[in-house]
C-alpha cells in the first residue's frame, strides 16, 4: 500500500517536501527545494558506466584513500 501511495501526487509531494529532494513527477511542486537540486531542461546526465556495484565500490575506496590519507597521518 505504501508504494501505491508514494507514487501518487500527494505521496510524491509529502516525500519531496520532507526530504528536500525533487519528485520525478512533473505535477509535484518544487517549492522549498534548493534550486541546485532541480534538474534543468536540456541537462544531459552521463550514462552509468559501472556494470557491477563492486567495481564502483572499489573506485570509491581508491578516491577515499587518496583524499583522507593526509588526514590520517
């Protein structure tokens, strides 16, 4: 029942305003959402290039190790 409700306009509005993320529904208000969170017409998002979550996780660990290594010394 929850999934049916969250996919309605009312559910999308409640979720969107509660968590500060825009709804994928175009009939839900974006009032109160930070402008940087709103997709703009014409924006192109890159395709997901990772076939496996493990591959992404490995890449993220490399980046995190590089960024935080100086702080751990």
